[in-house]
C-alpha cells in the first residue's frame, strides 16, 4: 500500500464577516499519482491548497503533509507550487524567472544555471528560455511556472488551475508533463474546475462543494456502479428474448440494448442468444458515468431546497440521470 502524503481531518477556514470557506474538510492523498481536487468556482479548493502550503492560516486544522504537521517549515522545502493566475515580471526572460526562484531556495548561481537548463528542457522551453516573459503565450508562461515549481526537485507538487485559460494544445502539453511527473514518482495535486481535464490524467479525485468534500476515491471506483454495456443491433429481436432481457433489468430502445453490468462475462450469453436469433450485432460499447456527470449528480444530491444532504450512491445514466 502506498504511503499517505496528505492526511487531513476537520479543516475549517472562516474569513471575516463569518464566511465559511472550508467546513470541516477531511482528505487523504497517496503518494506517486495524480490527485484531482475538483469543484465549482468558490467551492474552497484554492483555500485548501493555500492552507496546505502555509499561505493561508486555517481556523482549525488537524493533519499531516509528507508525514509532518501542516505548516512545518522544513517540509515545505519538499513541496512545489504553481498558484492560480501566477504572474511573473514581463521583462524577465524565462530562464531568469527560474534562476530567481532557485536563488530563493538557497541554490548557488552555478547550481541554478545548471538546474534552469535542465528544467527548460523538461518543460519543452529550451529554445525559448532567453526570450522575455512578455513574448510568451499563456501556455508557455504556465510551462515556466511549472519549471519554477520543480526547482527544488519536490516530492509533491501543488498546481492550482494549471490549464485555466490555456488553449487545447497547451492543455495537451500540460497533461503530458503531469504524466511525466507521475512516472518520476512525484505526487501531483491538481486543483481544477475543468472536469474533463482531470478525468484524463487523475488516478483519484475528491469532489468539493460549498467548502466540504462530498465524495473521494479512485475514478474507476467512484463510477463502478454506473458501468454498463450498450449493444446496437440490426434486425428484429424475438419477443421472448426481449421479455427476458427486460426482466433482467436491461433498457431497450429501438435497436439499442443497455445492460447495467460491471462484469463482461454475463454479457457473452446475451450476445450468443442475439446471434442465435439471427440478430446482427452492429456495435457493443462499454460505458460508465463521466466525471462531469458524477459531479453534477453529487452536487444535486447535496443541495436540495437549499439544505445539505448526504450523497447516496451514484445514479445510473439512463436510470433517472441524463
């Protein structure tokens, strides 16, 4: 079992005026993967990241980061951070930004020169390092931001909305970089409201809504109950076979049969029965609830008539969820 690098219980943050940004967050993140914290704008995601990186002081916090209590200063030397809307002086060159951050970590000029060259190559900016930040696209600036977050060779990297405002090509490049960091054994903590992006790169996620974690776990586990097989047919299915399929819980609409099943083995006799009846099988697809569908369902379950309600198991698409 992999090591737990973030272990939080009952984290709260109340701002002036009685605004509760966090309402008792409990969360666990294991090492060596990409973890996604997702939720709508204003859910409290950035506040939680800033508490973990000691930028914001919590109202209440119990837990550990990399085995030490939250706020333990020596531990922060093992942490990388790319904040949301990161800003760097436009007159500085990309390599100068990286070397400046290296100096803040106590790295010598000669060490920073070598490390900056390594990082520019890692993030694909080796040909642009001597150009000024003001000439960069948003995606290029984010890559420099990621490079500075890696300057201290961190064990865990926090990325707050790393692809927000980045074009499709830039998002693809960022995903590739995150996968590279995971392959290197780093823990990558990504905070984003772009659910489609998270679904493509994350091993596990937590859904946050109104300052609370309402569901967390591996994506495959969270969507397991929605797994189904969709069979598209051609030709008339005998009434007896249709009745049998419906009695077993299948949804049948026109020439499409949907069977809610997580194991492919029970599907095989159904395919054999269809073929035996002379029905042509045009296509069979395995589907499951998307991260966006799951999120929308969880939020809907959490807020009913303006009050909070514990989320139940995910409803199945086609079974009341469109």
